[in-house]
C-alpha cells in the first residue's frame, strides 16, 4: 500500500517525469499551471509531500525539489501511472466521461 494519496502520487509522478525529461526538477509555478491550482495550493502540496518524507527541497532555492522514494516505491508509482493510462494516453477517468 503506497504511503501517499492519489493526488500526491500524481504530483510525485509529475516531478519524476519532468526531471527525467528536462534534467532538472520543475518549478512550483510549472506544477501549479499543469495541475490548474492556485500558487498557495501548490505550495501547500509541496509542503505536505516534504512533511510526509516523499520529497526534499531547499527552501528559497528554485527547482530544488527531489523525490525521496525508495526504488520499490518509485516502481509502484510509475506502474500505477501506466495502469491508469491506456495506449492512447487517455486516463481511465477521462475515458469514463
């Protein structure tokens, strides 16, 4: 059983893939735009992830967020994302609409 919620898992997945694609972690503003949430909401999510030991960051230093997941947790996170999306990239939620 993962130690994060579905919404937290989506943020962790975004951080993982963004970092993998661009070679640097995302800025909070980029996550805020991607998830279509307010800046305070995104900052609260980052603080919650940090408090729960899922990420580390250096306050005041841009793009310093890092995942703190074990290899097993990372595999579970990525696997759950793959199960959630089909070959066309559509999520099961969006297909159900």
